[in-house]
């Protein structure tokens, strides 16, 4: 019923930029808060950024504040993550997540749907 597909990952040098996209297929995109998480090998899946259903409120984890920007286009049913000033420690698989009629949370178990992930590798 709901399907999320991330894209835009790749290999980039430290200090560079990437923009990730997450396309929401199905009904009711504007009824979901959306978020980006990432997971490095051997580590837990960590919250990065979230955006409210209407896009009016955003939140970020401290490690990406000032570098990453989350946005959404409800007409295109797409969420974006603009990543600037990338560091080697940003290397991970990045995931898009959706939570129905709820505020954004940093707890991954509370999200209803997940994308397949897109790999971001930052070389130094």
C-alpha cells in the first residue's frame, strides 16, 4: 500500500555535497511525518532529521545541524535530504521513514514504513 524508495547516494570526497530523495508511493503522503535515519556497519540505526506532515516543523540531531537540511514537496510526494560539508563519519546507508499522523521521533521502532536504503560513502 505504501512504498518508499530512496535515491541519490554515492561516493563523494570529504567536504562535498549530496542530495538524497525519497519518493512515497501510495495514498496519504501529507498524513505522514517523515524522517531520515542512517546506519553504519556494526552500529545502530540513528535518527538524522525529521519533518512534520505539512513541512512547517523540522528537527535534526546535533551531529548534522548546520550541514544537513530536510525538506518535502507534498505535491510530488517526495522528501529530500540536502547534505553539505560531508565527513568520513557520515558514511552509512541512509533510510527514509514514514510515521502516520504522528510527530517525528528519534526511535526507529515507531515508524510505519521504511525505504530500502541508499549508500553514502565519504572519502577523506
